[in-house]
């Protein structure tokens, strides 16, 4: 190996010596003028040959060994750190759906997500001096102004910010106000629509950035309308539409956050900061709502800092575990929903008040509430017809519970025959049952049957199939009724069918489900017990061109221009293409005309709602159509690594109302 290297060096040396000997002063002079002398040309030729020979010899040599490699251990690139501003919130489940205006979709998570990703004209803030504990303040990020601009007819004008837009760049406009009004009036199973029922028209001005809303009468609670606006241009074309299109998706939003992903299998929802939001940006870049698991698992996750915020159902043990963790703040809060069992008094077999009283008296409300609250969860009984336990003026108004013998005596007084005991085994679940009946101890003696004119008394309890809690409560109620001889069954249906065709076709005799809490009490009263809310009635909408230019620009008019003042047509005229048909919201099927004047006075503000409730509450109980069961209650916990989380938000939105201001300070 050394010999070839020496030959290579010798060749290079000879080549260099030849070049040096050939470079003379004469050659340098010739080179300066650009002409090579004969001697120069010979020297160059010899040099090239020698150089080529050297290169050839070097190609025959062995390549040197590779450079020695380091023996140090290779370090893998560390994984990227977790999102520094991602906040993880533990929950029980994501709920049944994401339309905040449907009874079947009411849940704590839906209320939270809607408040963060959907625009609202007004938003609730805590106010203990209001009848519901919340007042509604205008959201200045969506509206420039919102004010009453006319009294005859009662008119409210909303001026929408020009820059307000949905996440697909479509403007938030009067069309979205119009769409929500149309759906709240015409769709069954919506949340307390009495305020929307008073609207006669929604007109679009200023290129859609001004909505002029006219009412049939004054409505003091108008600020609670048009919350959680939906993107009309998207929802109307989604399969299922308003009634079912948002069961597992929120494709377009318009709040501080947008929905990044919904994973029903993992019970996870990821929302991200909305980069197209025109208002102050949210401080967290991501908030992940995920299933918390068992109480011990949640406590470990909070203790280790994996979960920063939690809102879950749980009892004293779960609350104690979370409270014992250093620097973790805990509280119990009620959610904006109450569970009720509603009898359909328009059914012939339920037409008599004493029959309804007997059926409701046979139910153990404490047991139903325990089932509805969940295993070992704190139970907040609801024992009033109008107010919820979360309302500042709430007091229990329920009459004393009936004994079983007293309830059966009422049925006997109504002409029913109570057969003798024939069995000691509970009857199997009804045809519509989807869950295992709840057992609370030894089976009670079953009576042979309760019958009239040779026909056994039956009761079909309808329930939304996508709500396992309501299904469990309905099954338990059916068990209790079967135990005394009533042929009760549970019919679990799609929510659209339950609140639509099933009611119209009288397929169910009762409904178990959630209703909203924390909203305007007069609106609640009119929606659930009012006589106008019983029938499918026509609501006239005048035909007025949309997007009509305003008479003036730059400032809001003091009154609605005469060009957009609605004039309802005479009742004798046939319905036009713009006519709306109002869906019933009074699920009881009956009303008490003697209290309707009080309901109307509360709705238009001529009577104090507290006085009206005092007057009508006993009459509502005497109707025996609605059995309040419980208000949903949860545990909230906040770890030390997140600031600005309030444990006492307004009832309609809970603790996430200020989530845009949450700041993560730790890992």
C-alpha cells in the first residue's frame, strides 16, 4: 500500500519540476501577449501527459479507510411538547346532539359548546336580583346596537357588525335571525318558543346587516331571543336540517372558538381558537372536552395536571376526592335543564283529573330522581311547576305525596276495578324499553290489573331514544306502575318522531324528558301551559322584499320605516306562501282558560311574574299533568394551572361562559 503512494508522489513531483523548468522569462512575456512560444507548447504537452499518468496511478490505489465514528449513544429527537395553551376539561359525555334549541339535545356540554362557538345577540350574566338569577346583556362583538324602535307594532331593530362572519366567510346577517325564528315557530320539540311565537316578521335591511323584528304585542323578554344563532345557509341544507342535522356535527360556527373535531366514540370534542373571529381573540388556543372516567381516574388526572377543569356528575365520594387535592377548587352547580314526566291529558283515558292525580301519585319521585341523577350523584329535587331550584325565588310548592292506597282509591272513584293480588314477580319491560329496569329492593306485590269496562288501564311512556338517562327514568316509572296493575310500557323514539308524529297520532300517553331551566319565567309559563300553545295555528308573515335599503344610513332610525311596517292580512284570506304554521309546545294537551289572562299579562309585562306565579301555581298542580322530578346537578373542579375560571357562572351557560379568558399557567 505504501509503494503506490510513493509512485503517486514521484509522478506529481516530476510534473511540477517539468513545469518549473519550462517557465522562463521568455515564456512569461509571450504569455502576456497571448501567444505561446514553441518551447512553451512542448512543455505544456509534456506536463499534461505526466499529470494524466499520475491520476491513472492514483486510481489503482486502495481508498483510505473511513473516518472513525463516534461511539457516543445516539439521542432520539424529543417529541414536541403538548400544546402550551390547550386546556383539557373532563366531562361525562358529549350528549345527544348540538342543537341548543331542541329539548332532546339539552345537556351541560351542549350548553357550554354553544356558548363558545355560536353567536348570540345577548348573553346571560349572573344577577341575583333577577327572577332567574341572570340578566341578558348585549354582545357588542356581534351587534352595534339592539333597541326597541317602535311600539305600534312593537318593533326591535338589531344592527349587526359589518365584520361579523361565520367560519366559512359567509356574513352573519338578518337571514340567520329570520331562519331561527321560522324554525322555533314551526318545529316541534323546541325549547320554550312563546317569545318567537309573538313575532310577526323579520325584515332584512342594509344588505342584511340590520334585522327589523316586529311582534304582535309588547314582549319585555325580547333580549333572550336570538341567542345561539345557527348558520342558516348551512343548516337548511344539512341532511336532517334543523331538527336532526346537528346531532353529531357543527360544521360552521361564528364565536370565539370553532369546532375542530367531534368524536362520539371517545366522547371528545376539540374546539380551537377561531382565527377568523373579528372580536377579541380567545386566550386558549385549544379546549378539549373529553370523558373523565370513574371518579378515581378523574382525581388522578386532576392531581397529575392532565386535566385542568372538570364538570361531571358525582356524589359525595367524588366531591371529597377532588376537594382533597391541594390547590384544586371545587363546587356543585346546577345545569340549565330539569327533568319532567308529562301526561297527555287530551287522551280519553287521562281526561279526568283524578285519574291523572292517581297515576302521578303512584310514582315514587325520590326514586325517579335518584335514577335520573345517576349512581351516587347528588339529587336536586324539583318540586315546583314554574320555577326551577336554581331560580332565586324558588320554593317547593308540591302537595304532599299520595300513599298507594289513596291513589288506588282515586282510581276506584273514577270507575276502575282493582283486581286482587295474583303475583309477586315484576312484569318484564315494555316493548319500547331499551335499558335494564332499575331494582331498588325486593319486588312489590303486583296486582292482577286495574281495569274499566273490562279493559286494563294502559300507559305508553314516550322518551327520546338518544337520551339514556330519560330512558332509564321512563323504565323505572313504568316498573312502578306495572307493580300496581297498570299496563305501562316505554316507547323509545327518535326525537323528531317523538315530538312530532307520535304526539299528533296519539301514540304516547306520557313523555319523560328534559326542559330548559334558567330562562324567562313568563315565556316558560306560556310555552308549557298556555292555551295558544296547544294548537297548530297559522302565523302570518307579510311579503316584503328583503334587503330593502334603509331610509337613512349611518345611524339607527328612531322608528321602523313605514315601508317595512307589517300589516297582517284579514283572517278570511287564504294562507299565502309565506304563512307559518305554529307547532304546539304545550305537551300536556290541555290548558286552564281561567289562568290564561294571567299568563298573557306576565308575557306582555303588565303583571309582575312573581304575582302571576303565586296565583297560577296551585292551579297548575290541580291539573295533574306535569310531574317535576329533578334539576340536573354537577361537580365542577378547577386545578391550579388555569386562571380566570369562575365556579359560579350564570345558569344558562355554566362555568364556561368566560372560557375565552381562561389562561393556562402551568404544564
